[in-house]
C-alpha cells in the first residue's frame, strides 16, 4: 500500500491505496464520497466523471496514484457554500434533467467542464460535448435544456405535470 | 485488475531503465491500457507513468513541419495544432469524447495501433516520422498490422514529426457505441502528390489506398474518384458492419474528405 494525498473539493485528503486502486474507488470507498457513480467500469458511460486539475476525466479510467497531489472536484463540490444546490444542479432539477439520477453526477461534471470552456454553448455544442455521457432514462432533451438554462440562455419551460 | 507496482519517473532515462525490467509497461493516458488491464488482457507487474517526464508534451510548428511530443494529449493537439495543421487538430478533437481527449495521448495511440485508431491515418497519410528514444521510424515502415508496430521492446515514442500538408481532411464515420471509427479516411495533399490513408476498415490495420491516391494526384476532385471501388476482401466484418459495407464506406469517406477540400 502507498499513501496518496489529493485536494478534494478544497480539502486535503489522504489514504492508503494499492497500485491498481482506481480514482473512483478511492473517492467512493476510502473517502466515502459516493456521489461519483460507476455505471460501466469500461470507460464508456461517463457516470464517473470528475475534474482533475480542472479537466474532466473518467475516474474509473485513472489510477488514484495518478491523482497524487492533484486538485480533484467531484459532484459533492458542486453545491453552494451553504449546502444548497449549485446553478447546474438546480437547473437539472428545474428542467427535469434526470429521472433515475444515475448518470447525473457525470452529466453535471461534464456540463461544468463545458461551461468553463464555452460559457454560452449552442444546443448542438452541448450534445456534442456530452458524447461520452450516457443516460438510459431521459432521452437527453431535458439535460440539454438544463444546461442551456444553467448557462443563462433562454429555454422553453418544461410542461407542468 | 491484478495489482502492480506504480512509479512515476521524472526523466526519460529513468523510464527507459525501469522499462528494462520484465513485465514492466508504460502508462500514458491509460485510456486503452487501464480498460485492457481490467479485462486481464494485460497484466504488467510494474506501470511506469510518463506524466512527469519533462518536455514530453508539446506541439511545435517550425517551417513546414509540426512536431508533437509523445505524451501530448488529444485535447492539446486539437487546440494547439489548429493554426499550423487544422486537418490534424480536427482529427484529434473528434477522438472519443472530451474526457478521453483530456487523458489519451498521441504516443499511446500510436504504440497501441488499434486497427480503428484515428492518429495512424494522419501519420500514414502525411508520411510522418515516429521518433523514439532510439531512432526515427518512417510511417511507411512503422505500421505492421493490427496492434503491431515497428517498436522494439523497451522503445518509447518521444515525438512525432509531421510534414504539414498543403491541405488535409479527416472524415470519420463513427461507430456510435465505441466512438471509434467504423471507417475513417485521411486525405493529405502533399507537395509530392496526394496520399490517402484508411483506418477502421482492414484486418491489417491502417493502409494506403493507392488507386485513390493516383486518381487524386492526377486530378484533385471528387469526380476523379468516380468508378473507383475498394475491394471487400481483407476488410473487417463484425456485428457493426460487413466487409462489403466497410469497403463501400472507404469510397464514401474519401469522397467526403475531397469535397470538403474543393
Ligand atoms: C470511450 C473511448 C473512446 C475512444 N475513441 C477513440 C477514437 O475515436 N479514436 C481513437 O483513435 N482512439 C479512441 N480511443 C482510444 C484513445 O485514443 C487512447 O487514448 C489511445 O488509444 C491510447 O492512448 P493513451 O495515452 O491512453 O495510452 P495508454 O492506454 O496509457 O497506453 C496504450 C499502450 O501504449 C503504450 N504506450 C503509451 N505511451 C507510449 C509511448 N510514449 N511510447 C511507447 N509506448 C507507449 C502503453 O504501454 C500501452 O501498451 C477511445 C478510448 C475510449 C476509452
Ligand atoms: S463508470 Fe467510468 S465511464 Fe462508465
Ligand atoms: S437519469 Fe437515469 S440514466 Fe440518466
């Protein structure tokens, strides 16, 4: 076992890991931060997306030891300081951007990375950016709307239930 | 995944020395190697991360060549090659998805030589040079069939040097589940003539389509490709498409690339 230390959502966190421990395992099992999900474990679905040094990565396809000394941001770091939902999270709720919610942590983290690069993306740019995030429930339309809304752009409201 | 020892050397010499050990393997972006290890198709006893090696990640244009460090991510190429070699930047910006592009590297892609990988098409179509810690390997000698390259054991790709084409275009027909190409073609207008490289299609991996090269060198127009059809023998047949389908796509993708440039 080797000691690994990284800054997760602004706090320094350490733990003992094996060479093969994935970043997502370190987050979920060592740090008990289970917001980051594992959908496929084969690098396809994007449920496990977190940011490492500001860049979106699949935490199931990166070793914990590769993140030694890095700044890591997870879905737990997306809330406002008072614990209320952050802008993107709130938009997902307002625009029904989730159903079962399994893909949502990865969707929100990818959306966050997209908006950092491109603050006012077009619908097409959003769809293209989310190519590596798979959702089995929503059909994506409301996810795209939520991200449009989170970026301050006009969106048709969702029909009332 | 079986356990292994992890190390992150801070110099190329240290990496080369570590790689001499039995069952040691290089780790670049891990976007191919880690999934392979999870399936236990690779079981290294030691992984040598290349991420801390200095001067290993860069895009440098000098005159009519563009040199890319072996550890440069797809994202960095897509952003930094844009002005000097837009055809290559566009290829890099369409590999996988953003998270894959943030980790995966050109050296890892070329060392792996997946029969459907994107970079091999650009390297072969431009006649680029693969530079290692030991020698320089011309593209025409580098690719030796599916997952096979001219690299010797213990050899590390340190850079790739591309002659910048007058014009180039990569057309990719993506397999929607894997996001790798079903078939993709890179058309490069070099000053000695046109070169066309095809990936995703052949059981032998990336290859040049010489009939199309001759036709396009004579007349660079989509019409020059009329009547040319790539034969289906030796093409990959799987649940996503038959050999005939892939052979047909070679013609379609080459034509799209030419139409884009004319
Ligand atoms: C969901 C998904 C979609 C993808 N889509 C595409 C796509 O559309 N097109 C495409 O081309 N690829 C695609 N890929 C593969 C991706 O481009 C990988 O980044 C690439 O194949 C390997 O690069 P890497 O840096 O991750 O290498 P690694 O996985 O770290 O290593 C791969 C192999 O190369 C060796 N190696 C690494 N660096 C060097 C070096 N400098 N010198 C010598 N040997 C080295 C390693 O030992 C290993 O054997 C996809 C991957 C995923 C997960
Ligand atoms: S769990 Fe990482 S990509 Fe699916
Ligand atoms: S909401 Fe269920 S997978 Fe996306």
